[in-house]
């Protein structure tokens, strides 16, 4: 596989709601010509994770704590996205 610097790079961020994760999303937003958020994950901060997902439109969203899935209907919040909980 050959690396093409002109091709947009897809990035997955584990712990996107933490300080390092939010900084990484800032970089992706700043370099949107070269980077895109492909996947986001969080453990408990599901509200912040969903806000990030609506803003950055990743293909995959992972929540490791399953409580919100029981509390709310996730599909209207993230239409067309793969949600794993």
C-alpha cells in the first residue's frame, strides 16, 4: 500500500471526550482538508460524544457503557451512523 499525502486521512479517536481527544478533534477540524474523523469512542460521556458525532459526522461511534442505550432511542440522535454500545 502506497501512502499518498494528498489523500484525506481517516482518524479514529479513542476517548474523544477527554482532553487529548478533544484536542485531536480540534486538529482534525483545523486540517479538514487532510483529516477526517472516521470513528469516535467514549466510556460514559455519551452526551458529549453525541455532540461530537453530530459535529464531525464519523462513520462509527462507540460507547463502552451501555446505560444510555436503555434510557434513550439512539437512532434519531445519530441517523445513518453505526452506533456500538
